[in-house]
C-alpha cells in the first residue's frame, strides 16, 4: 500500500498549520478518499474510516456553532479520540477552542485553507488518487503523439529509442524512455511518467545518453501523459514463422495494464520501414476510433454492399 506524506499535502495546497507545536514530520495518509464528518459529529460512527482526512465545511461548522459548549465538546472529542490523520477547516472559518484542546491531547494536526469546501475536496481527492495510485514499471518509451499517449514496447535493441527520437524531431513530445512508471488513476485512466533520475534522457546505442530537453527545447518533453495506445515493435519474419499481421485493422488486440485494457497494435519492423510515421498513423487512427470513425469497418461495409 502506498502512502503520501502529510507535509507534502500541506505544501501542495498551501495549508496553514494552526498548531505548529504538533509536528507534521513522519505523518502519512494512506487513503485516497476524504470525509466530511457530518454524521459523526452527531454521534454516528458506524462504518467510520478513521484513516481518512477529515474536512470541516460550512455545514459541519454551522452544526457545531448551533450546539452549546458541553455538546460541542462531546462532538469534537468523539472525532479526535478516533486518531484521525488530521482535520482540515475550509473557508478560513473559526477553529473552536474544543478543537484546539483535543488536537493537543490526541496529537492531531489542524490545518486551514481559504478555499471553498467543494473545490478543495475535489482537488485533494484528485491529488491523493494520483499520489496513492496502484502503479507498475514497464520497459518501453512513452511519447505524446498528436495528443495520444503512445507506449512503444518491444525487445531490447529493436529501435524504440530511435523511433522516439525521430518522433521528437517531427514535433512530438517525450514523456519517458526505457522505464515508464504507469499509475492507475481511475478505472479507465492510466497515467505514465518517468522516474526523476532519468527524466528527459534517451539512451542511443553507439552515441550514449542525450538530454532531449536541452537538445530540442522544453516543447519536446512532457512530465506525464495518459496511456491511450500500446505499439509493440517486433522483427518481421517474412512469414517464415507463420506470423499473420492484421492488414485491415478489424482484429483489435488489447494489453492489460493494472486491470485496464489498452488498445495494442503489433508493428513488424524491418529495414526500410519508417516506424515513426507508422506510429503517427496509429495514433491518429486510434484518435479517430474514439471519435466514432473506424475506416476498416467502413471499408468492409462498403465492399459488402
């Protein structure tokens, strides 16, 4: 299970630590979801997940404001005694004295933001989903081609990096070479990025390592991209091994990555084939399919008439 440091959340969202004497170092968050403890402040704690970040919005604040001091202390105590990771108060609303008292007693940070509750929660959940997402490291090259994230895979030495370099020269953008970290952000969304240590670098056999950002400028690179298409390069065997390649585009193949199915195109490689142009064409065709246009099916339908 992955975790996110609480101090990184504070820095990312510019939160204010109301109790600086409570250190944020070493504290982590392990859940992608957050909770607005409306029912909990009313005393209902069945199915309560105390590992989630707790967020106080205007509704929760108004409810606490409506209670007398004794009932408010009881409501706040019930929340803090369950060892929540932190409490975040939105809209710079007043932090009740009872919150400060029990935060110190249970060593729980209280953070504040000026953002509206809805906007803050939406941004926080998106950030947590990316930070805590399931992930896998894959061998290949990830390139942004006409807005499509294309993962180029294949055996070592088949020409993945050379193809990526040609695509960069043609105006496309590199995300990662050799090692691609893929995160599952949502059920239908995979995000690919590059490990920090090799970011913007490409290894070319016979030349060595080059820095794409320095050679081609900042417009030639990108930090992350959705994985929309996988292109697998393999040596063309001329039919000697009985390999039959799809010539019409009717047989759709998929690669499963973290439980998600991604369109897969297998491209045979041999001298004289411009693999970069083929990758461009595959990216455009994949984009057309998303827009509802399938040239291969239209061609077959036209013949059948």
